[in-house]
C-alpha cells in the first residue's frame, strides 16, 4: 500500500504497508487507516517471479471503497533521464568541513528544467562517494543552509546519494553534486525518475557555478 504516488523504479518510496501471508494460505492481508485527503495505491504482485493467475481482492470497511485498476499508460508515463559528467581538479570547489585551505570539495551545480509538477527521484551512479544537495530559488554563498531542501549521502547504497522530493513548476531548483571526502575526482551519473521529463543544465563558469561556500555538517 502506497500513498501520494507509486513509482515502480523505487518501490520503497511512499510505502505504507506490505504483507505476504497475513491472511493465511499464502494470501496477503493489509489493515490500514485511510484518509480521504490522500491518494492511495494498492499494488498486488506475487511472492515468486514469473507467476501468473487470477486473484480477487476483498475490501472491508465502514464505507464503500472501489478499486480502479491502473492501465499500462499510467505506469509507462514514468520517465527516466540521466546526465553524466566528471569532477576534475579544475572543477569549482567549496569547503564543507575542516581547514578550508587544505580540504577542498569539488562540486557541480545543475539547474532543473521540467514542466510537470510532482515527485522526482534523483540518485547517483559512480565509483566515487557522492553527496547530493537540493536547493530552491537561489544558491546563497554566504549561507549554504539557506534554501536547502534536502541532502543525502548514501541513500542509494554503494556510497551514492538519493533524493526523492516534490518539485513545483513555479519554483527554481538547483541540484549540487559533490563528494563525501575532500580532494576526490571522478565521473558520476545522475539518474532522474519522475512522471515528467526533467533535464539537468550544468551551471558553467559564466554563471553561478563560480560560487564557493562552506557547509558545516
């Protein structure tokens, strides 16, 4: 059982409850409070792969509840895009912790371009230990915590960041990708998944990518 949205590439997000054999005889049973102000999704699958067959869902409660199946277009509209780049010794840098004269962290900032509001999932794939920060409206060099919406280090596993967040088309957002340890370079890819197309535009030296700021953890 999920609330708000169901994103097949990330089955743990918005998960409220799950069950396998609670009803006995290898049948699931989910008992849960539902609020009329929230959208819910029930996903029925099998315990083992490549299994087909008929099933019936029985719903019991104080009010009438109907199940509306989501057709193929509801799930195939989920769009995945990616952007790959490299952190080098020439990349912009800032000081997160420690002595700024000896501990520089290379980073790349991106502006987010999208036209459909909703939840979007950002995660990295790399051989280096990445760290992701999401900002809204503007990046403030003097106060890196200003407008900070979310940050993550190892949420995607294997030392990769994972940020799952609601984005509004009326707001400007910035994704900052850096590393967990200083003086680390290497290639990384950002994977974006959501209900609409979203592109990442790197901020070059002629724009705000020249900012240097301090993040205290």
